[in-house]
């Protein structure tokens, strides 16, 4: 898994999920930790989408607390690992991002992967009526044709007038083009 292919918000959610696991003396990062982290973030578009599907956020937090309490505890949490269900969830999220031609795995890909999978965190949402097809439609309406991009693209990566991230020409390439074209803008 290449976590550099995750949006800043997705990386933050995964980091917060690891902190939640550590705080509960759990060594394996599971989907319950991730959903708890995603719901604990500031009010976001995800909250809006979940509420539109009839999801009770407070109830979901309580169910997640109960789920997280069932995960095995260890005395040494210095090293964290991905649980088997979490690995599957991240793989599905990456596949969803690729299918939608997104360069980066976003929060909505992670949430959609939960609803498409059979893990316990996704079941908490599905038991309240959350549906993957409804979420896909809501995501499409909110995002339109916009692709998932990191919150802060590396300097020079987002080319003007483009929604796609790609390398910006190196200054030497720009100078060479100017010289070959007799000056002006390359």
C-alpha cells in the first residue's frame, strides 16, 4: 500500500485511527478505528452525506465504542499493524479510486469501501440504512467531475487550467523551450 496515494484527509484519518487504537492498547488497526476517526474529524461533507442517509452520528459513535472494546488488547503498542479486515478495506478503497480515475484515495473512497465490504464498522452503518449505491450517487453529485486530489499538491504539480495532477516542467525545460522557440512563453 502506498499511503502517498491517499489524500491529506485520508492520511490524517488513518493516523487518527492509529492513535485511537493505541489509546485502547490495541496493536491492530481495524475499520472501527478508522470510522471512529473519520466521524471524530470536524464536521465535513461526510457527516452531511451520512445524515442524508439517516445515519445517527451519536448512535454510531456509541456502537463504534462497543466494537472497539471487542478488539484484542496488548501491553506494547509501540508498533501498529493493519488488521486483516482493514487491509481488505484499503484495497477496495484503492480499487474504487482507480475505477473512478482518481489519483488519490479520498475519505469518500474509504467510506464507500466500508459500505461495500462486510466488516463490522460498515455493518454499523448498513444496519442504520446506509447504502453504497446511495452514497455513490451523493458523491457524484457533490464532486461532479472533480477528481480526488491532495489538499496541498506539491509546488508546481497542479498545472493551470487543469484538474489533473502532473509534473510541472522543470525550469531548465522551460528555458530550453524558450530558446528553441525564439523567446516568449513555451
